[in-house]
């Protein structure tokens, strides 16, 4: 769920490259954690098996030597290759230690005699002496064993370790005759001494038992202890073999350290690599996006770049270009129809308009005169619509090329103000005019200004503002009125074709919904802008055009 939430962040903040890199890094991190856990479990299991195998082999060697009574083989089996890692004890049926590996006898000698290990040739390295004596004489109860009555015991007055009960070294010494094991919270790691058993495990003859426990005195605190019982000529003997788990723990720590150091680095490398490779893959898409953003109705002939990779992105570019082909063909057919229809309508409309003028001059009845007036008004409106459609068709075909000549905008503005005074004398006309000169087509600029003024006269209640000024290197024509305001959502929509915010009023007043669109197209052709702003009452249109140097001309 967290990964899904990360990947659903707003695309503007996290692009495809970054989201892909994060997703790849997260996937690799999760996979690395799972693989590391599997590796750690497998390695630890193998090492534990190795420890168990080593302990089992050692126990088999000791039990085999005990069964055969071979003192040399027993001495060799009781001597580990690495003292401190492997420790061996042999217990009799009562649980007393009768033989121990060298690590134990060297760790703490028997206090009964004050002597240490047996002298060389005394019958086995690591054998515990009995009250200062050497080994038992032959036939006294088993080769190399301590006498049952004295083996490993301390004298009563000795300050050394007293003999443990037969049940093992972890029994509670404070409870005479008790076999209760100490609670886990109170149990302390066993001290390695020669006469204390490594473990309380006492399996039946022919069986084995395992436990893990901490033992003090060896090279490593945690040990795996194996207990095996065997029948010997001297009676039942229990063999305890303790194998250090140092190798297991060291390997575990090494694997965990490697995973903690390697996983972030691996995730970072994969994330960076994914970011770079995805970025290279998306370069053709970025090029396609930039090209598509420049394609408008005036340049439908443009096409998206098709990469030579032959992959899905190339197929997408080719498909988009095919779609643009169809759009261009349909748009060209539509423009041809509009241009042809408009051109064919101009002659009939001119004829209708001329005949309406003749009829208006004739002496007709009142009802017939009103009909002729309506015919004249509608024919005028239709002629303007046809002219507008022809102009837009030329704009779409990129055939409308403005002439480049110096134009005095103040002359155009004065002409527009005079027309307002003649056609709508009741309106108050405000605004100042500053002489400004631009480079452009006087006819087209006159048409744009006429459309803006016509729109202002249609919507004005009492006042119209027509102003010409200069700001830095720009000329600005302001045409406003005190009519209804234009809401912010409609301030761009009104420049679309055939858009009228009030259809009934626009049609009644002669509007076609093309005047503002044509005015903006002309402004764009002259490298200018046309925008709409608010006034305290009404709305204002601002036409900005590049002005010439005041000193020129």
C-alpha cells in the first residue's frame, strides 16, 4: 500500500523517470531483503549442521574408544584440535566426571591432590587424578577412569568446588537431595571445571540429546552440547561434547553487516540506473511532446519526429502522424468548402444589397418599406459574415500575409472615434490619443479596431472609452464600455469562433461571434496581443502592438 501511495503522487511532482526509479529501487530493496533473509537462514542452517556433524563425529569416536577399551584411541578422541572450541567429558552412571578434555583439566586442576594433569606416560592426557594418586591399577574399574569413590571430589575441608549431584552441574546446591533445576532467570553460565558436567542431559543408552547453552571459560560463550550414552565394560558412560557456535555467530554477523551495507547501495545504484535509462528511453517522447505542442490549426502539415528504434514509441509516433494526416485532410476540405461557399455567396449578396438600396429609394408603402429595410440590414450582416469567413479561411491556410508598412495608429483611432460619434451620438466618448506608429497592415489593423469598437457599441449603456497610448516599446489601444462585465472563465472563451455570451442580444444587434476572434488573429499576425480586463463598470479590451522608434519617420 505504501508503494502504491508513493507511485500515485501527483505527476507534476514525480515524473515517469523518478517514479520508475523509486519503484525499481523499492522492488530491489524488497527482493534484497527477502534474498538476504533466505541466505542468512540457509547459511546459518548449514553452519549449525556442520557444528552438529562435528560434535556427532567426536562423540562417536569417544564412544567407540570407550566400548573397545583402547586407551590410546580414547586419549586421541578426547584431545580436540582447537581447545576452547571443542570440549569433551565422560560421566559415569552416577553423573560424576571421570574423564575430560585437556581444556578442562588445564582450566582448573583437581584440588584433591593439588596436582594438575597426569605426568607423561601415566595413562592418558587429561585424566583426572584421584587424591594425589595416578590412574587406577589394571582391573580396578576401567582404564583411565577415576575411582568411583574419589574421582573429582574435593576434601571436605577444601575450599574448592564440591562434587555436584549425579544429575548435573546446574542443580541447586542449596537444596540437599533436591533435583530441582534453577529457574532460567536465576541460572548463570556454567563454569568450566574438570569435575562439573557440561550439561544435565542424561539420555538412555543408544540415544542422544541436544541443547544449546552458554558456558564460561571457553573461547566462545554459546555452545551446542551433545549427550550420548554408551554401554562399556565398566558400565554406562555418558559422553558430553560441547561445540562452540562462534563460527555460526561470526558468519551471521558478517552476513547481516554485508546486507545492511549492500542493500542501500544496491537500491541506490538500481534507482539511478533506472532513472538514467528511462530518461534516455523517454527522450523521443519528450521530442514528440514539444512538437505536438506547436501544432495548431495553422500548421497541421507539421509532423511528430519518429525515432529509428522501431519500438513501441516509434509505433506511437507513426500512429499520431497518421492521425494528423487525416485531420489535415479533413481540415483542408472544410476550409475549402467555407472559402468556396463564401466566395460564391458574395455575388448574390451584392446583388441583393444593391436591389435593397434601390427599393429603399423608391416610394413604397410603409409595410413594404419596413420589409426592404430588414432585407437591407440582413444582407449587410450576411455580407459581413461572408467576409469574416473568407478572412478566417485565409488565416487557417496561412495565406493571410499582412503588408509591412508604417501605420499611424492615431489616424485609425480618430477614425473609429468619429464613427462612434456618428452612429451612436448618445454615447459619451472618453479617452486620450497619443501619436504612435507601428509596422503592419493598415487595412487589417483597421478591421481589428472596427471589430473591437463594434463590440463596445453593442454592449455599452452610456459610455465608451477609446484610448491610444505608448508604454516603452509597445503601442496600446484600449477599447472599453460600461456594459456587463466579462467573468474570468469567459475571458479566453470569447475569442473562440462563433462564441456569443448572449446569443439573442448579439444576433439582434448584428453580431456574428467572429469579430473578437478575427481581431485576435490580426493581433497575432502583427506580433501583438489582445486581452480583456475588468473595469469598475463593464469590460475593456487591450490591443498591444510593437511600436517603432519614436525618432523614425
